[in-house]
């Protein structure tokens, strides 16, 4: 069974995420948080949150492809960012990279800094695959 996303009608609408994701696979794959860094450890997009988000998501996509995971296998996404109220910018950038794949359960956490100075966002996720 693939991932099943549930948005109870008694909860507020979920803009850019699902309230619940039911894992359908039997193997969990945990992906480390990815930043908007290039292969030379340079920050992509300078201080542009959208560009850094796209770069972080592309880095996740690279790691996912390496182990045969697709966007529909992701059951949980956690976003750490210096700009947590900019969820519309973050969601638009995520949609660009994922091709509009359904959004899993997600949390956006506001932080005062990340491990690499100048980075605005870090994204980690968990997949469930058969």
C-alpha cells in the first residue's frame, strides 16, 4: 500500500502539508537534514529562501535516488528555518522540485541559526518503502 495522506475535516486546511501520513511500506529510510549547499560546500542562492529551499530539496532528491526512494514514499518532513512564517515561499519551492507531489505530514520549526552560517533552511525527511 502506498502512503495514505489524511486531512480530517474537523481540522484546519493544511497548506503545503498533510495532517497525517500513514506509511504503507515495511522499510523506513531516514534522510539527514539537507541544506542549500553545492558540491563545493558553497551556499546556493545567497540570502534567497526560495533558492536555498530548492537546493536543499534537490540535495534530498539526490540522496533519495541513490536508495530508490521517490517523493510519494516520503511520510514525514521536518523543516528548520530562520523564516518559519514564509511557508508560502517554502511550499512553492518544494512544489517546484517535487513536481507537485502530495505533501506528507510536516512540521516547520523556527530556529535562530543552522550549522552552516548563512544557511536559511534545513530539510529532513523519512520514507517508508516496501
